[in-house]
C-alpha cells in the first residue's frame, strides 16, 4: 500500500544505510586479540552489529552493562573502532541508487541512529553522504535514543515535515518501536543485521522489504 504523503525518508545507519559490520567486527577482534582471545568469524559478529558496543561486548566477552569491567572495555572498543571506522564500511547494494531516486523526486532523506555523533559524522563524511543528508540525528543528539520517539521527532522537524510525512527504514525492533511511538510509518530493512531469533513480522512495521529500491513501491509516483 502506497504512502501518498511522504516528504522525507529516514534511515537507520548500521545495517540499513551502511554495512558497518566488517569494521565493527575488525575492532572487536582487535580487542579480543589484545585480551588473548581468538578472533570471531564474520558471520558470528554480523547479527550483533546493529546492537552497538553493548551487543558486541556481550558477544565478544560475555560482558553486560552492569559488569564492573564494562565501562573500560567499552571505551577500549570504541577507541579501536574510531581508528578503523571506514576501512571496509560502505553503503549496502542499492542504497546509492535509492538516494539518487529520492533526490530526483525532490524528497529529502536523513539518518536517525543510536551511533554516537563522534562516529556517525566522520563515517558519513568519508562516504560523501553527510552533505547530502537533510538531517543526521545521532545517538547522543537527544537525551533519549531509540526506541524513544524523540530522535524521530527531531529528524522530522529538521526535514520540515510532520512525522506522518516521513518514512523510516530500520533493521532492528527498536527502530520500528521508535517510529511507531512517533506516529511515523516504517519499513523493516530485511537486508540488514537481523538475527535468526528476530521476528520482524511481529514488529508492527508497514511492510518488510528485501532491497533498498523496494522502498520506491511505497512512495507516491
């Protein structure tokens, strides 16, 4: 079913707009090597790449945020990631074609991510996407990250649109929860970092799509 009033398309970053798993995994494996552990396979790390340092440290070291070692290990991981932020990260296949199509139609696009600005902004700049985006809302732009609706509402305002006039694409349940809480239609990006245990059909999205260009089917011609 088409969404006739969309004026802007917003994207989650990791696992939706950009394939960052190779560099996140590289940083995690560098850290594991520092601590005398063997590297993990890419296919093991990939499903956790949307869950940030919390998910990756849980996978790599069995750490949780309430563990005493977590803050220091988190900072070590983030320093390693910052030094290797765009070795292999790149837009998913079809993303650049989608962005071109949106701009041709006169639609704005932007990013709403839980990734801190210290990583979001350099990454998008290196990939020549920062200046094209109508908004970049990072994980520390608002006091509350997704699944709180605040980042979604800020992004809509920056795009000069009502939340109902924005379409959000994300690959995690919290993405859809945030959009729903903001009264914003959302699509599940099934090319992203979904885990085998995820059940995206239960998240309440408008639809689930398999390729970025499938987004165009939901926009007014």
